[in-house]
């Protein structure tokens, strides 16, 4: 592991970092509860991965592309996506930019170059290579960053993405959050490779394993990889070693496959606690300040939830929109039939 | 107008599209230096350079996935899959990503990729260089499926595909790459999607075909003409969007339908055509609908000519349909 020492950013900025991490954690806690209360259909928590996500997001510039999986809520927050837009997607309501088409956590925000996520594991990794290639072709100095898990390193498109990026020296920063688990499969059963980072060797570019629970290490590694990519030296694979403290999703019960002792050991390495202790230690923040910060983010979330719950579902005929730019006649027939059904009361939106 | 082969029509469309718009890029296996194993991309890399004509590693999921990324940016990539038979590693990228991006993002992230791929039998290619599996793609919402049968359509439909806004699977009938010849307009020739072509008019029976089956079905119609049967032959050109009006109108006129394709019969595209006719033209039908297709087996090697719909098999089906009922 590459250990990096000392703060990576000035203290006022680190306070913002801490707040973003705390916001991500607090959204998580609320959403897990909302799901249990039946107010949200489903939720994928990121608890434990805040430093990895905020650290990587913080190191990127405005024009950079993010190709997320489904766990990247704190990346979206770091990119500046307003919390209400995120909540609207979770609720699939009429304010959802994706028009209620996807399960919770499958966000897409064009204005933030945060590409629409899908469920199939790994497919976004190669998209980042195409985006990076296209950006360079058009003369933009930006990178593309696919986010993926340890499990995804076994997927087809991890291979295609790594291989293509190497061949074309595409400005890509491959960001793997090794959170130790792919649902119930532990990291050591995913691959016999000694690390995930070492896989980069076979593709001809560097792979680095870093402490993914240390904001500074993540931030520095991504900055470095980004600079390298923009110098035309090609991609880097970053393996951020972290831990998924919660269940895989609200449909999962991790007690079936992992021990309380393991969880406890990782809880002692909590990324938020770690940054907080550092800032308190340097006198940048008091325990009371942190409490205030927590209250602020909870209030922010509360009002966003209230707003999201006021919104209704997307308009019924919108299920026929956006399949094609120019839809074929059979779909137009179905839309007309549907509108008649609504008129006749056969279906009640 | 210039007399070209079908593959020259493809090549000319690619040249003209790349010349017209710097956002058009081509990528695929062996398409650059080698000009493609069938030479469809001959001369492109020389003219437009390696930045725009990419020889890719051997990975179909990578080719389509990379094209999706380029299209997300706003480029107009044209990906080549060397044979339709090798598209399955990319099936996930096509079905889960390419076809769904516009919908799943509420219109925020459309991805317009054209995938060109040679398909079909009759070239002694065995199981893995011969298949026609258009139905797998035609039943995927969000994709367009286009199959030309003439050089002019190859050029005109491909240019339309490249400057369309939806993802297109462009299937090229490789058996007639060089045997289909004809006059092709020299300029920016565009053939609209969703407009079937009446290859020959007739009054007794409607024959529906596409791609490499069009010339075979045409021959069958010509033979039958001598026996007094006036068959109408319709080249569908685009399966998605389908020219439903043209299909229904023809059968309303003739009262009889014969559907021809190379793909296996069971759940083939002909099943959709037959269902449409049952829904929209049942009272015009004077005889059962006939389908002349490949068999419900994998594609054979030595006996491929027995597998593929032939002039005789199509002719017999037409004759029976005309005399039935
Ligand atoms: C291709 C595919 N296979 C299986 C699944 C079901 N599935 C969803 S998440 C997951 C585990 C992914 O693990 P990892 O890549 O480590 O990401 P993490 O969930 O830990 O963030 C699986 C098997 C899927 N979504 N896609
Ligand atoms: Mg994992």
C-alpha cells in the first residue's frame, strides 16, 4: 500500500470535505429508514466508502466524466448535484430527471457529466474509454472516470476497458472501490490476484493500491493519475481499499456471510471519524462544531425529503417517451391505444 | 449515377459520411490497414487517419462499449462487427446499454451508434459465419434494424443510419456483397427508414423479403410470372421501423401472403409479420399465410443450400398460396 502523509488540502476546504462526507452518511441513514418504512422502494447504501467517493470526486475537475455504478451517491454530491435531484431519482417522482424509469440509485445527471448508471456490472467501464477518447479527439483536456467495485474486476468490460484504454492511451482513471464484498462473495474468492491493482500490469500501465478510507490518500492518488492521463501518458488503475459497512442493499442480510468481528474491525477505521479526529486534533474543528454540522446536514435532508414526497409520479403516457428519437409506427399505435384506455377508464394512472 | 456493387455502396457511404462530418469515426477489427475482411472500409484509414479509423483489439463488447462512450460524448461512431455471428459478446452492450440509454436517462443520454455487420448464409461459412438473427435485435426496444438488398439502398440507408439519432444495427447481406450490382446516385443519397420498396408489382400474392432473400424471391416471382401468377414482391428494407402500412396495403390488394427469410422459422421475424396481418388484414386473406425460412436448426455447413430458402421452395409456396382457398 502506498501511504501518503499530511493534509492534502487547506483546512477550510477539508471542512467542506468533511461536511460532504457527513451529508453522504446522513442521507444513507435516512434512506435506509425510509425504505424500512415503505416510503422508498429500495436503497443501496454507501456507508464506509465516503472517503473513497468524496476523495475521488474532489480530485476531479468540472469537465471530467463520471461513469458510475449504483453506489456512487457521495460522488454525485461531490460533483455538486443538488440533493433534491438525487432524492427525486430515489423516489422516481415527476422531478426525477430519469422520469422514474430506473430503480433507486441508478442516477444520471447530464449537466454534471455524471452518466446514467445501469445495473449490469462493469458495462460502464468501457464507456469511460470511449468518452475519454472522444474528449481528447475534440481537444478537451478532461479525463473519464469509471467507478466500479471489486466484483466488477472479474467482468468482461473491466477487461475490455482496461485493454482498450491501454492500447489508445486514453485519459482514463479507473477507480475501483474494493469494499471487500460483492454481495456475499469475499474479495479473496473474486480472484487469485494478490491485489486488484496488480491487474494493471498486464495491460501495460500503473496500478496503485491505496487506503480508501483516508481522504488524503485518495485525493492525491486521483490527482496524480489525472495529471498523468492529461500529460498523454495513459490510464491508471486505482484500487481504493475500503469497506462496505452496510448491507449490499436493502434486500440483503450480511449476517449470512460475514462476522460481527470483521465489521467491528472496519468500523474502527471509519473514514469520517478519521478525518474528524484529524481536524479536531489540529484545532480546526471542535466536537461541538461537528455536532452542529451533523444537525445542519440532517435538516437539509429533511427538507429535501419533504419536497420530494410532495411530488407525484411521472405523467402516465411518458412511459412511451424516449425509447427512440423517432419512434416506429407500432409504438405510436400503442401510445394511442393507451390514451384510449385512459379515456375509457380501462387503466387509471 | 455510377454502377456499383453492394459493398461498394457501403464503402462510398462511409467515405462520404466521414468527409462530410468530422464527428464520424469508424472502429472495428481489421478495418484500418486491412480495409476490413470484406474490404467494406477499404481506403478509409489512408484517407482519414488512425484517429478516425481505429483498428481495435479483438473484443466485440469493447468495440460496441467504446462506441457507446464516444456517442455519449456526441460523436457518431460506426462500429463494425466482423460477422454477425460474433456479435454476442457485445449483446449486453447492445441490449442493456446502447438500446436503453435514452430511455433510462429520461432522454438525457442518447447514444447514437451504428453497428455494421455482415450476416447470412450461402458463403460456405458453416454455423459461425452464416447466421441471420435479426429477430433478437428487432425485439429490443430502442434499436433500429436495417437490411439493404441493393447497392443504392446500401449507400442510402447507411447514410441515413449514420445521420439518424437512434442506434442502428445495419446488417449487410454478405452473400450478395459483390453479386448485387446497380446504379447508385453519386451525391448524398439518403433512403428514408420505414419505407418499404415495391420490387415488382403484382395482384395475386404478396411476397415479403429483405436482404439476401430479395434477389432469390425476385427470381421465384419471375419464374411464376411465366405460369400466369402475378406476384408482388416487397423489400422491407428496415425491420425497425417497419412499414406496416405497406405490408397491410399489399395484402389488402392481393389477399395472400408469403414471407421469406433465412432465419429459423420459430419466433422469426416472419412470425411478427404474420401476426400483424392477422391483426390488421385478416378479412382480406383468402389463404393461409406461408413462411419460407431457414429450418429450426443451427446453420449447417455442407448442406447449406438445402437449408436456405431457394427459388424452388419460394416458388412452390407462392404457387400453393395462390391456388389455396
Ligand atoms: C452482470 C451482472 N451480474 C450480476 C449482477 C447482480 N449483482 C448486483 S451487485 C453484485 C455485486 C457487485 O459487487 P462489486 O462489483 O464489488 O460492487 P459493490 O456492490 O460491492 O459496490 C451482483 C453480483 C449484476 N447486477 N450484473
Ligand atoms: Mg464490492
